[in-house]
C-alpha cells in the first residue's frame, strides 16, 4: 500500500450535495455553485480565473458522461472595497444536464490547477466508492467541505480500480521492466504464467497475515507488473505507426485500441481466479475450476468437485460454489443461474462500497458476498455485519470438507 497515492494526482478536493438552485434549470439559470470558505481554500482568492475542467457524470447504469470545458472563478463584487462575493460559474454540459438535486459533486484540483468535476448519482455504488476513496463523510450537506488528499491511504489495487472508472491512468515507474522482459520478452504471456510470475516476485502466502492480505497483495503486484509490460508493448507498437501504403490505417488503430482495453478487462478477472486457485491449493481445499453444470453453465469454482456435484447421491448440503467477479454491478445475478444444486451461493468481489440496495437484493436471493477484509471498511456498519472475508469462506469449506465422505456413492 502506498502512502498518499491520491496526493500524486490531487492537491485537495471539495465536495457537497447539489441543491436545486445550482443544477435545476427550472429553479435557476445562473449555472453557479454556491461558494463557501472551503471552496476558496481549494481555488484560492486570485480572480478572475478560468479553470480547465473535466466534467464526469457517473451512475451505476450508463457509461460515464465525459467532457471538457472551463469553469470561471470570479468575485462579483470586485469593485466593492469592503465586500467580496465569489462565484464559480459553469456552462451547461451533458453532465450538468444529467445531474439532479441530491447528487454528489466532487471538485478535485490537480497540481497543474486543472479541475476534475465529478457528479455521482445519489445512492449509487460509484457515489459510495468515491466518498470512501476520498475520505468524505456519507452525510455530505449542500455546503462545500474541503479535504486534503495527502494523508489518505488506500489499497493501490482498489484505487486503480476506481481510477479506471474515472478514466485516470496511474503512472508506474518501470522498476521491474528488465525483470519482466528477461522472463517474457516483448510480448504478453498467458495470464496464468503472469500470475505465477507475480507470486514468485512477491512474498509467499505464509508471510502474510492471512489469505485475505495475500490475495490483495498478489493482485496489486500483478497489476503493477502488468501495467509496466503493457506500457512498454503498447509504446513499441505506437512507434511503428498505423500506416497502410499511403493511407492512415484507422481501422488498424481502432482494432489495436480495443484489444488493449479487452485485454485489461479479461486479464484482471482471470488473475483474480488464478490467485484464488493458488490459495485453495495451499489451503488443501478440494475444488474444480470452470466445470460445466446444467444448461452449459460454468461456475468459477465448485467444491469439493464436479464429480460430487453430478452425483445425485451426494448431499447438496455438502456442495458449495463460488462466483468470482472483480466488479459486480448487476452482473452478480448471473451467479444465481449457475450450479442449481447449490441453493445458498457465494460470490467474491474486489469491488468496494456496493450500495445497500444491491447487497439487500443479494441476501434476498440467498447469495453471500465474500469481500477481502481490507475492503470491508468501505461498507456500512450494517453491511459489514453480513459480509464475510476469504478466511471465513475457507473455514466454511474446511468444515464442509470434513463432513464429506472420502468416496462418492456410485
């Protein structure tokens, strides 16, 4: 875990809940955010200033709305010798038109004085994740509060996970690049090979406090190594250019760009499964990965195995299944159709701060969420009482395994 990773990108932030007068065009046409001394602390007293601003609107349903514009910081009573009245003016954007009163507004100032203006839908998972990431209270009011980011400390992997949603690339120093290239050359190995490599260059599982901390450390290590290799490989390809004869190969560039994005998405999910599998092996847990059940469904893990699962003489009470999803959204429902013989299912995720509405629906559907321990703090106190960590799930499997006959009835 890096100290102050957020401080590498932002000098400070202000946050509030939007009021009707700030965002509702039927209530006001001013397009201004209400100013407090906390906002002055972030933006300073020098004026007028036009801040280059990237606007983002985020919810749990649609793709992010992302656009660039400017906001104007000025004193509307500049000529008054005894009084000042600062205002922050913004122009109408798709993001602002999508916002509603009660949504969370976060203004994050970068070192170069650019502003990232994030509007997150009220009650959404992404809103809760941003509040947790930036160390903001859940009971934000309609007046700006100010937070410095230098003291915040968050898991590197989870920070990257949320930054990816914001379209922010974390720059990595290529400290391990020579080691990576000496092993794999200038190409991507299989995900299984790369996961093994990440564990080889990290402490063994016995050196960690428990399986939860080992999992998070291995995921962070693999992500760090992968981003270094990816940057190198992509840079070399871009140097070659995308020219076909005398024409610019636009299709080739688009195809390459999509391959980079798809590789990122598929790789992180497979890495998650790979490291879990290693933990099950070292924990002496019987399992089968990716076996086919009813209707060609393929649950990520079946315990103790697919032979036991398919045997009608084997008690369903001694079976478990585990779905694996780096992030959930509504995709957690896919797990419900897998392994029909298992009534009470488990799903492990690395996603922090899932909304209470979603976790309540999971409980109602007999789905138990498994979350590594260090991410528990991002959830509400009520949710934390229901969540289990990886260690608890492994204990459940051991207990179940001790109740399992050595042989399956014919």
